[in-house]
C-alpha cells in the first residue's frame, strides 16, 4: 500500500474531526481531508483540488507554532450554528483545541522532524493520531542529511529510536508503506516536557555528519506492520468514541495501549 492510500484510509478509520499537515508540497495528501484543516509549508505549490475548509499557511512550522493561538482556524468563531455548518464544535471557540490527526512530512532532517513532533504534541492528546512520513529509508544514501539521491528521506528515521528511549510512555507503530514507510504515534501527552528538557542532549548525540549509521532493522523493515493490519484493527471505533466523549487519559489510554500491543508495535 502506498503512503497516500494509507493516509486516505487513516482519515476514515480514525474519524478525525480536524487535521493538521506539515509539508504540503503539491497538495496530494491534503486533498484527502474532508474536515477543518491547517496545512503548513513555506513554499507550497498546490495543484490538487482541495475539498476541505483549510487554512494554508505559508511559513515554516517553527514560525507557525510560535504564533499566538496557532490553531484558531480550527476553533471557529463565537456563533454556535455557524460552527456546526462548518463542521466545527458549536462551543469550540471556548474550548481547548486538540488535534485529532496530524501528518508530519516537512523538512527531512532529524532536528526539524523532532521539533515538529514536539510542537504537534502540545496540541494533541492521548486519543490523537500523529503520523510521521519517510521513516523507513531503503538505503544509507537515501537517509543522508546532505541530499544526493532522487528519492530522499533524510535522517528523520532517528525519531523512532529517540521516542523509544526518551518517551516510553508513547506507543509507536512502524508501518510498511511504499515507498519509504511511516511511523504512527499514539498516546500523546501535551504536558510531557522530556523532549524539550533533553533537546540539546538529543541533538548532541543524534545530529551527526554523513554517512548515517542506519540500523539494519530500519533498512530491512524488521519491526514494521502491514498497513492493512493497523487499519483493520478493532480499536479505531472505541478510540473515536472515547475521544469524542472527552474521556480523560486516566480512563482511555490503558485500553488503547493494550489493544495496540495486539497489533504489533515498534516497542
């Protein structure tokens, strides 16, 4: 299954009420959204027809998240009926906005991808689904920081190891999509500050010059699940119901974690 096919099906099974995308390019992934969306890219060149209420942001993701109230577009205005007509919560203006589905496909360098994840997590919750693209490079050349190949993932694959090491509270699932795999992250905790506090330490260890030391398990996709396996799992409907009811992490997270263990996780 190709990455856009997987993302299309993920929109369906997650029943997401909103969507955020980092790295728009020509809009091929953004065109899959049917819900209020925010799409960020400093040089987007959308040629695909968009069929959602979208805020296209021409800025870097770092600059976007530095704004006051960056998710204002998803909140809507003060008028409840107008919000309902636009697919938003009628009282969303007065509530914390939580991202349901986010897709990170920005700059293909480890430090940028890590900051994107950290920023997205601040506006996510345990029931959010965060997808990072290009997480399973097919060769060391493809994973280079200095691009010299046609297809290029950069060294963003390191996110998997960093999350396993510094954020064992999360559950990550490597997905064997074509061409270069994806990582789906569950259990986001906006109050967790570990990655922020350890950022300099992480950079000192993981931001290294080429050639990159890509683990064999990554190159061989040893821990990756078939996309169909994840999409057909039985936890999606209970997840959407719990999220929409506003169940707190203390109630909803542990059942989801146990269900994910049956699917097969990166750790």
